[in-house]
C-alpha cells in the first residue's frame, strides 16, 4: 500500500483500489500534496478533468512513461490520445 505521494512521480502508472473506478489503470499527471495525486487515463478520465485520488487508494504498477514524464515536466502539450496509447501499451486493459 502506498502511504505517501513521495513514492509516486508524474508518468507513473497506478491501479485504483477503491471507488467507482476500482481496478482501472491510470497515469499520475500531477502531485497535489503528500496524500493526493491527480490521475487520468485519456478515456473515462480526461486531462481536462483529472481525478483527484488519495494515494492510499492506489497501487503503484511497474510501468512508467518516461516520455509523458518529460513532456509534463517541461510543460509541453500532451493529449488524451497520448495517455490512451500509453495505457494500451501496458497490455493491462
């Protein structure tokens, strides 16, 4: 179980463990504070309206998108299609 957002970074793939979106795969797009992050998948949760989720309700996956991490860190534009492609690459959906 994750206890802090310090264990996550932008571009990290996570799986929801609780709520309506349980068992869905998301990508961390923003770290709000130590307990909360914003996640999106480009499909149900779009970049325009990311889900703010407690870190303890997420499971960290072994997948990480270096490309998305670099683009978001340098404030380059990313799209929902990019997020969907990255999630599909994992083979988990």
